[in-house]
C-alpha cells in the first residue's frame, strides 16, 4: 500500500487529522475545560491540516491556549508537509532528480536518492522558517508598538498569524478575522505578501530567486505560475474593488480612497486560498461573490501551501484553448511544447474538481436552509481550502460539517494525488487504435 507515493500522501494527511482530532477533543484544549463535540474537533483539525480556515466555533474564544497551539502546529504540519511532498513529487515526475531504487522509507518520493531528498527538504524548511520568522517579527512589532499589546501576547499572535498566513490557512485569533485592522497597511500588506509567497510554491520561488532577470530561461511551471497569478490578482483587484467601492457594508465602510484600495487589494489576494478577510464577506455583492468563487476554485501555485485546482492547471488549459483557436497542432508555452499527456491531466483535474464541487453543493443544499449562492460559496471555499465564509458554517448541521471536512481533505490532497497517480502510471502502448473523428460541440 505505502509503496505508491499518492497513497502515502493520503495516509499521512489522514493520520495527521486523526491525531489533531484526538488532541483537540481533550478537555485541556477547550477554554471551558469540557471536551468539545467530536465533530467540532474533527472539523477544526481537518481545516488546520488542510490549511483551510473554515471553523464551526470561534478559534480565540472556544479553544484554550493549548488548543490554539495544537491548531498552529497542525497548520505548520499541513502546510510544510504538502509543500515538501508536492515539491519532491514534482521533481520526481519531471525527472530532474536522480533515480536510484525504490525507498519505502521515503514513500512519497518513491525513487529519489537520500541526498536529493535531504537537499530539497533543507531548502523547503529554510525557506519556510525564514519567511515565517520575518512575517512574525513585523506583525509582533506592529501589535506591540501600534496596539499596546503586552510583548508576550504580541509575539504569540505574531507567530500564530505568520504561520497561518504563509501556509494560506486563514485562521485568526479575532472573531471577525482581520476586520479590526482594515485601515492598517502594515498588517494587511505583510499578511498579503506572506500569502502570495506561500501560494507561489517552492520550485517557483527558488527559480525566481536565481533567474528573475532572465524570464526567457524560466521553466513552463514558473512561466505559467507567474503569468496566471499576476492576471488573477489583477482581475480580482479590479472586479472586487469596482463592485464593492460604494458598498456601505464592505469597502465604503473602510474609509477613504486609500483605505478602499488597500482593502480591495487584500480582498483580491485572499481567495488564493488564504481565508483571512478585512471586509464582511456576507455583505459582498453578487458580482464579488462570483469573482471569489472563480478565484477560490483556481487557487494558487503547484507545490505550494495553496489549494484549488492550481494556477498551473488553469493556465495550461488556457494555452490549450488558445492553441486550438489558432489551429496550431501543438501547445507551446514560451519556447517549450507541452506534452499531450500533461494536457489530459490538467483537463482531468479541472473536470473532477468541477464534479466534486457540484455534487457537494447539491448535497449541502439538501441539508441546509441557506441560499444556494451561499452554499456553493461554502463548498468552493472548502474544496479550494480557502476558508472564506459568508457566516453560515457554524449554522450548518453536523452532517454538513462532516461533508465539508471530507471536501477539504479531498481538495487538499485530491488534485496532487490525482496528478501524481496519472503521471506515474503512464506506460507505453505497443499498438495504436484506428482513428475515428466525431462531432464535438
């Protein structure tokens, strides 16, 4: 069972969720000293490990300091784990690391040499630790000096939100997330940058650090990630800011032009699967909700802490459509041709994602009394491991909470597991079937 990396990935994340559930189920994890409902413990653990941010109970008031530390640890395990495993799997599939025998102890890397594994993991750990440390220092300093928090509390909250932001988790220690800081550029910009950096993915960040001045040498992964990420952030900023500019429940309530632009930028970054919010999500206009759905479903970069079907999947499909519209026989990105099997994998991941969200939304609609648009928003947020909500999560029945937890788990490991399985199971066919063209469209 554990000889296949995709199985190791699923088993590892399931085990982490189980351990987290047991720890959060302990009376010491709850502020009241009484054991929480098992579904609340399971949901919170799944949300933390899958770095989502959806909650059925308020994080700050319901969980004790021990419980918050457990959640912070689960976020770190989930984010670092998915980033490490996804990076190693991507390198394995691309053949950029040496292959030497099957190592059961490194099931998720399958056939890499121990030296290769150690080198990649050291870089991922160093990158994660350095980024989180810088973000934590900035946030802690701002909490301490700008809001008169006690030094210890400022450091604790700085570390918690640095880990939550870089790992795109979206857990916050305030009931209204970051609405209380909607006029503070230090807080919002720092968290937004951490979210973007965590959502790019280690392979892309590392390549940009070496080749940022020479875009012509970028790999297909980096080229698609940078282009699509820039386009999506721009699209989100323009649409959300324009739709909410005069909305008294969102941007108009934040203040003048500068504050509205700041919060419009922050709102455009968060659907990359971060889950923080500085404006009231329940008060968004229908146009903004639709834009959020689109951005949440696409998500962030491959081998990153972000979820969704990934910008590489979306970007590759865009290149496929462009090539088809132009009547070109091959799909090219920059100076590289994209293999046909990679195009099929992207299509499979996207369609399975659509199917998962559609089925889950239908089931959730039948379980709850909430409007369809809010339920669909919740389902996409769970599948994309985003964590944004219109405020209906806690009001849903227990069965819906379990379904959302399953959807978070599927959205976290599903696209990566599916992509890995499809890539690693390919085998040469010794014959070719006769072609027959059919009508399409």
